[in-house]
C-alpha cells in the first residue's frame, strides 16, 4: 500500500489520505471544491464547484501516474439532485470517450457547505 499526496490538490481536512494505491488500484478520497492553495471552499455555483472538483481529482490522479482514462468507478454526491444535469455536463468534459461506471446520490449536506463531492477509483 502506498499513500498518494500532492500539493496540487487540497490537503485532507481530516484523518485520511488524498489517495491510496493498493493491488493495482488507486482509491481517491472524495474531493470537494477546495482551492488547493488556500484550502478554502471556492465561491460559485455548482458548475464552478464541479470544475474545481474535477481539477482536484486530476491532480491526485496525476500524482499517482494516472489520468481520467484510468478511472474505473466514480461516485458523485449532490446536495441537490436538481444539479445533476449541470454537474453531468462538466463531468462529461473529463470523460468524453472513456465512461467509467458511476453512481450519483443525493445527500443532506457535505463538508464546508460544498454543493458536491466526487470520489474515484482508478487502475494504476
């Protein structure tokens, strides 16, 4: 097992790692729209937050030597299921030809008042 950490994505805000590589898989912790430099939640609507989340995921994947084409499964957590179409549009730009398995669920709330959180599992 190897812990993956990069300063190009927000530091963990609790007792967990940005990602862990084990047995050929990369388990990435959920990302919310935190600025990697300040650690603060970025301001903006769900599209702006989704873009930041995907960039945070890209940074963690890159640190592990992977990319979006290596992602096997994603889980999206939305505070408002009504945001599904907007988040799907942003998400789709990162997974244009490669389409991993995915679950999307509505949740009551997320850390720091985030509008969404996305976690991924990738092959490495």
